C-alpha cells in the first residue's frame, strides 16, 4: 500500500527534524518546509495527503494564510489540514476551524508528542479515506 | 406530573430566589428576614446584587403594568445599606469522611464547594489565579466592586473550605493525581477562561489581544496597555465591558464592531445605551476582514458589511458583502467574540474528549467519562451568567454528594415549575400604577446608584404579591359572600366552596379583615403577627397619656410625632375588633395614619380605614365619651400635620362640592 504523504511546515528546524522521524517511523512519507511560501510550493509539488502547519513563522499569521491558500487551491483543496501552534496559549485564545478564516480540519496545540500527532493524522486520514470511499 | 406554580420572578430565577417575598419584607422594614430569604438559595448575594442579569425583573408581572419591581436594586439595598447582617449558613451536617476536590474558584466551583462542605464532606479547592472569584475578577469594578466579591467569598470560605491558589489543573496537578491522593471525587468548574480567536489576515500585530487576558491585566492589577483608538470586536456584554473599560482608561476613540444589527446584539440594551452615552461608537453589521499593520503594530482595520447573521433556521451563519468595505484607523484591537473552556487539563487523563476536543460529559448527571470526575458551570453548559453558574454548582454538588453517600450517580428530579399566569385584562385595568424610585446609572459613574431606605421600602411595596394572596379555609368558611363582595379584583370565586383565584388576587387583605368567620389568611401576611403586636401595646400606651398612633408599615416617609407608635402591615387590614380591644386595654386616643394615596398600591385603602374608624368611634364613644379615634388622611404628597377628623371631613366635602 502506498504511503501517505505528510507536509510539515514550521520555522522550528528542531521540531521538523524530530517530528519527521516519528512520522516516518509511523509509516508516513514526510516533506518539510520552513515558511509559508515554501510550504505552498511543497504542497503544490508533492500533493500531500495531510499538512501540519505552524502559525507564527516569518509573520505572525503566516500559517493561517497558508492554510487558506492550500484550501483555496482546487488541486489541494482535499488535503487534510492541521494547524499546530502555541499561539492560542500565547494569546489566551481558542482557535477552532471556521469556513471563513480557518478552513482546516483540526487545530492542535503545542506542545504535542510525536506519537499523539501521528495518532491525530492517522485518525483524520482514515476519516478522509472513509469519506472518499463513500463518495 | 403537575408543574409547581411559582411567582414569575421566582420561576425565572435559576436558583428560585423568592424575589417577591424579600421585596415585601423590605417594604415592611424587615431587612434581616429579607437577607435570609436572599441567602437561602444564593451564596453570592452581594455579587448578584450588582451584576445579575435580572431574569426575575424580566418576568415581573408589574412590568406588564408600569415597570418591573427593581428586585436587584432591593437586593443591593439589603446586602449593603440596610444594616442587616448576613445570615449565618445552615449548620454543617456530621462529617462523612469523604473528600472532594473542586477545581476552579468561580461562582459554580465555590457554590458546589460550599454545598458539599455543608453536607459534611471535606472540600479542597484548586484555583489557577492567586485569588478566588474566577471570572468575577474580570468584571469591571464600576459594575462589581471588589468589596461585594470579597463579602460573598469570605462567607463561603468561612464554612471551612481549603483553597490552593496558583495551581493550574493539568499543569501543576492532574485530576488523576488528585484522585490518587485520596480525593473521592473531583468537580471541575474551570469556566470559559479563553477568548475565542479569529484567524483573520494580519492577526498578531502589536496590540492585537483578546478580552479575557486584557481584562485580567486591567482588573487584577497587572501592566495595562491601552491604545488611543481602540476597536473592540464583538457585540455581547463582555465586549461592552471591554469598550467601557478602555474608555475609562483613556482611549480617545472606542468602537464596538459587531456582526449583528443593533436589535440582534446580545448585549443588554441598558449597558449598550450607557456605553454610547460614554462616547463609544457602536458599529453594527460589520465584520473584521483584515488587520492592517505598520511596523508590526496595528494601524487600521478593514471591515466588510454583514448581510445577515443567522440563516433561516436561526443558526449562526453570517453572510458578508465583500464589495462594501470600510477602513477604520485603530491602534488596538480587542477580540470579544465569545469564550471557550481550556480543555487541556483532560489531556493524558482518563477523561475523554470528543473529536472536536470537547470534554465528554452528561448534562444530566455532570459526570465525565471518568467515574469520579464531574463538570459544573460553564465548563459543562457553555456561556452563561453568574446566577446560572451558581445554580449549576448547586446541582453538581447535589449529584456528587449523593454519589459519595451511595456510590450511585443519578440526575436530580426535574425542576418542573411554571410561572403564574399573566393578569386578565380586567385585573390589569384595576391595578394601580406606582412610579419606581430606582434610577438608571449615569455615564462614567463609579457604580450604579443605590436606593436609600425610603426608596427601597417604596420599591418593595410595588411588588404585587403574586401567589402571596388569600387562602380560604373551607372548614371555617360560612359562605356568607362577604369576601366576594369586598374584593376589588373579583378574585373570590364561588363554587362548591369559596376560593381565591391566585392569578387575580393581589394580597390586599381586605377579605381577610372583613371575614366574620376568620376563615381567610394570606400566604405571606400573617394576621397573628398583628394581633400579637396590638396585644403588646396597652402597657406603654397607658403609662403615657393613653394615646397611640397606628401607622401603615408601607409608609415610606417619617414625621409621625406621637408618644406611642405602632406600625402595622397596611391599616386597611385592621379588624375593628382589634381596635376596639385596644380601647378596652386602656387606650383613649388612637390616631390612624394610612399611606399617602400615591404611595398606596391599593390606591383607596384609606377609605377602608375610614370605615373602620367610623365604626369604632360609634361604639367606643358610647362607653368612654372621652375616647377619640382620628384618621389623618394624607395630603396629595406625604403626610399632613395632624388635622382633626372634622376638618378633613369638611375638606373632602368641600372638594366633592
């Protein structure tokens, strides 16, 4: 069976490295990018099944903008999207998916263990596969 | 199952406070008893006296007539200005040996803690702030003074509750660890501590913040940052609090930007009016589209027009018109679009969350997926207000206490109540309007104005006494129809037995005073109390000059100059036989002071007093020629100086002519 591809977008290189290892160990093919622009390019190139996107990178809202851009791209619109950020804790705000500004599948908060992230991705992709299978 | 019918004010209150009863007690000057009624179901009387959203007043039947009784203002008078002491809590039950951890020291958590402690359990509270109160701490002090919060919380903690501050659940301790440490159950009442965010383009510039963290900084004394031009995003009560606070902190321009139209805005209309009077610009039907930053700081907001907020099914589903854009210069944006719970405490515990991250818990039993962890307050119910949190705290404590005692978790019996029906039109037509002395707060006032004693008594007397009226003892009733004839509201109904219709009866008491069989009592007003008071009179009266003034207890003004004064609950309820007995007991001169007509909710009660006086005079002067009974009828406003009965009769006669 073909491996699912996961795109990780984060300006924290240490996080990218460690999380890539865990996800690869869990059976995923992983591609990474360190900012929003590179993330969008990687998404267009690799057509990932899932993308995990940090928020605060070069700009404070960069991850939000990337999520909207991926969702607005017809070829990528089906991608399972996660926001993974500490911005909610920092601002004492709760971010939840919404059609207008945050069209993602789930918002996860840092810190998160690699195993838990792998579980979240696995559950979301299974749900997406089931949805597509039903179509 | 038959619903229990309650006065509308009581039925509307989440903790079923008997607002009408304490209003009437205030009217009579019985402040300690009023305080006791207030505290019977509400451990936050001082807090609610300031910030309760007053569902009682929204349902008050006087509101159909002129304006609702200012029940919250009366609560404030009782708790702050009446001089009455806070009643002692009920006695604590014997120790059960069970221990409960309550997480969160807001209204729900502290109410649950208090109930559990009084039920005999040991209770420890864990609070992440350095003080108790939870969200009460971020309500502006001009609306909720710190002294009111302290008064309630001190009394609650005094029942023997231990609190650990600066202890964040999930970070400093987990619920699993608490249960392992020997707690038999945990109630988590951490409320909605996070503001909802919007991932709007331009998010994250300097001075982009949210209501809860900003208000926490302001009101808990941390460093406060306020812009010159502040945009508050939201249309609820918290948004209004934020806007008014920003204005008080010196912001030159404050805008309240909300999706809803003015009519749809969830903020209390009174609060909104005040905020506009304080110079806050309300911008309805506008949505944040983009934040424009300059050098990393907010410079302006781009707003787009909102076409509609709710869909045809009434669901929140806003639609926008992106072609209608306007730009608002601002150097600060504060999001106040709702609050959400911090659920991170459940991570890594046996407490399960659903796929959207919400804690799985029963709204009936408060129980989570963990067999010993309960939720309470906004953590379970979502956004609410203080008195709803108190009600939910009571409920959670009841369930948890039963669990600790029996090992079983079950929901309490449904609270099946129904408000008393609205007035029939003919009763409405006969009711007397009474102006309320309660005043609305002024813009920029430090706190809302409070009632003085005379105002409070008058306001209390505006209560129409729903369900406090006549009860006819059918065993004593001789079916003479006297009550039927005298009732001004046709509340007495003739059937197999005589009954008083509670929807119509206003507890004026005329029927009870004239019933020859003594078959009628009032649910609230007790004739025995008056009889007892009258029987205590002769000693003091005869020691002086044998004179006595009987004054209506509802009378708000002072100024009665008499050696012996006895206040009675409505002079029109006096029975002639009681007055005659006073003469037999030694009185030789009795002066009757009914209320000024504009102060009397029955309007013409003095006419009944006159009937009583005439009857008694005819009898006593045959026995004691020197005896006198004089009626001091009011002038148009307040009380006249004492005027002989004949003069007043002449005046009335002249007025008639």
